[in-house]
C-alpha cells in the first residue's frame, strides 16, 4: 500500500497535478505526455510534457490567423483543427516520414537511436502541432505553438509507438515563418 502511494505521488509530480491557475485546460487542447513504459512494478513512465514557444506579433489576430493557415499549407500539414472561438488551429495527428520542411526528421525530433542510427530517420513520425492565436492587450497578437511527436517502426511491422522529444526547432520555425508571412504585403 505504501509503495502504491509513493508511485501515485511520483506520478502526480511527473504529470504536473498541481494547478497553476492559468485557466481551464481540456483534453482536446492540451497535448498529452506520451507513456514510455508501463509495468506493474514501476507504474507508468511518462515523456516530458511538450513545451510551447511563443511570440508577440504587431498585427491583428485575423491577419495572423490567415498567416498561420498559410504556413501550415506550406509545410504540407493539413489543418484538422480550426477553432476560432478557442483561438486554436493545427493538426493533432499528421504523419511524416524521413523529411519535413526540407529537413530530415532528426532535425525536428529525437526518438532515440537503434542499431542503424537515429530512429527518427527511418520511423514513421506522428506529429501534433497546435497554434494558439490570441489577442494581445497592446493590439497585436500573441502566437503560441506546441509540437510533439511519437514514432512507429513500420519497416519491422511494429504497431507500437515510442515517444519522441522535440528539438524545439519546429516551434521556432513556425513562429519565424508566421512573422515573415505577416510582414509580406
């Protein structure tokens, strides 16, 4: 019983059970931590929670929204979530293999290494990218992008996915491309 209580406390610390009062989060808008390993002895080990990158742009939200849509189209990431009332746009399950935005997947994600090298180089990558386009009190827009990924070894016929970590480059690239798109006439 004591061991179960310790695991619960440890899991709560990993999951961030304490509320920061930043507002309500719903299951559909907050990327989940990926389970790395589960066993009766250790419980569930979770990957790091995805971190968001943000910037403020001196343009109205409607203009930034259109720029975000263009950047997703340029990246060949279909928009499957477009929720203007919640100020959120993106895709919760897009698939890429080997390359994205003219860069190898290893540039964007770290899924660990196997005997043949980085797993992100050959595994199928399932990505999640959500962008919040929020009005800023100064009249501009606060832009925030979150990216996370899992990977699957389809060449070996595996149906299991492994957690990947973002290198942070995707989030920064999204912000830079949106800023550049807004800046164009």
